[in-house]
C-alpha cells in the first residue's frame, strides 16, 4: 500500500463515514463466558398434561423422569488487526496520522461492521424453515409481510415486548411506500443510541446497509431472549517506539461469537426473497 508524504496537504483528514455496533439490542447477557471459551446450556423438557383419575395409585398419570438437552456453545471468532505509524511518515504528513484516532477509526469502520454482519448471518443460519418467508417484498405487501412475522412470533409464544426488526434500506423504502402502512406505523421516533428509526406495531426498526445482510435477506425479526453475543477479548494496544520501530505500533484483538439458543430458535423470522 502507498504511503503518501505531504509537501502541502490540509491537516484536516477527510474521514470516511463510520458507525457503532447496531445489533447489540438483539442479544441478552444471561450467560457468562468470562474465563472460558465453551459454555454448556441445559434445556429442561416439560411434562405432558393428563386427565386426573380419582382412584388407583397413579391418579396424576404415569410419572417419568424429566429429560433435558444440552447445547454446547464454543467461541469461534478470534480476529485481530495491526499497523504502524512511522514517526517520519507522521511528521512529513503534518501529523494527520494519530494513533488514538486510528484505533477508533478501525473499530468503527472495520470491527463493528464485521461483528454486526456476522451476527445477522448467525440469525439466518439458525432460523427454522417455518420462520423463513420467501415472498419478494414490494410496495404493496411490505407491511403485511412484517405483520406475518409478528404473527409467527406470536404463535410461537415469543414475548411481544422486546422484539426488534433489522431491515435493509430497500425494504424500509418499500414499507414507507406501502399504502397499508400509511397511518398505521409510527416512523417519527428516532433514537441515536441504538440506531432505532421509528417503530412499527411497537417494534423498533433498525435499518442496516444491504451488505450487512446475507444474500436476499430483507428483514430479520427477533427477540433478544433467544440469543447471546459474548465478546470475551477486546484488547487495544498502542505501543510507542517498540523494538525495531521508530513510531507507533497499533494492535487489536477481538474474541467473539453469536449463538442462538436451540430451544428458542422459533423466536426468529426472516424475510428472504
């Protein structure tokens, strides 16, 4: 890659657009990965309902041992970055290369988008067949497709409160142009904290770039109780004049993953045309 030394350049850096993580709202923190890379999660089966009998020794039915299943979750993502700001290059480019800003830029432009993209991929991969709608969205059916997702989650006893919808900007545009949505959805509320851009049927709408979604996915409707996204290592280092380098060495490492609880995967609805 080129290193451009300045004879006369503006000290104001033309920054690219950047973003914070926009998917944290869809995950819970019920499970602790601190100090380990694998967690075993138990799901306890329920018991059948019987007709009560007023005589005999098994009036409540025939008792059986309550069974369980175990889901083993192991972290798979161990990502890193590194770079050098040579002291000479920094001086001769009017010090536009600043270590702290470079680290923030790396997190906002590379790490956060990569983590968000990975999480959405995991949601889609874990969605059961019944939770995938392959109907192509249009300006006449976008709202009804969203409501079908609400219906699917409701029929699977997923709590109404807390649901969140990640949508592509193309789907958001179709939703806004759907005449059935006009006057029904509330798209006036804006939250700068989690990227929320209004609510539809009480559900926060989080628009994301098309590139974040798996191929042909337009919307992912989820409830945070079904998923966890541990980040066990988030190390950032700025080494000044380390051995062999006159300047600054930048290093970072992220150990993370995203898991969908098998017992709750009916809490995902995906619109994939």
